[in-house]
């Protein structure tokens, strides 16, 4: 079962929450009058990364992004 904390509890116990996450636990952050989970703090994924699907071209070609790949929003939008 996932541990939950209100925003106030999370703010007051931030370091302890991070220690729990480092130990492998997931924490749900509760917010609002209904105390609904609006965010989750989860451990950093380890191991092999999953491949990104590229829509209708999935399986029809290969795409590789270099670790130094950068693009601005203007370049992306061709402005």
C-alpha cells in the first residue's frame, strides 16, 4: 500500500519523505477538501530504459537522440 501525506505533512517532513522514497517507497501527495492524491513521489527508475514509440512509424525505422541533443521551443515550432 502506498503511503500518503497531505501537502502540509509533506512540507514539514520533506527529508523523511525523500528517505522513504530512496528506500523504495512511493508517496501520494493529498490536496484539497477531498484529500485526493494529486501527485506521486516515486523512486528513480533503475535498469534499462524503455524505448520510446514514435507513432505510426513505430517499427519502421530507428531514431537515436544523442545525450547532447538540445532544441529550443522556437526551433521545434520552426519559428
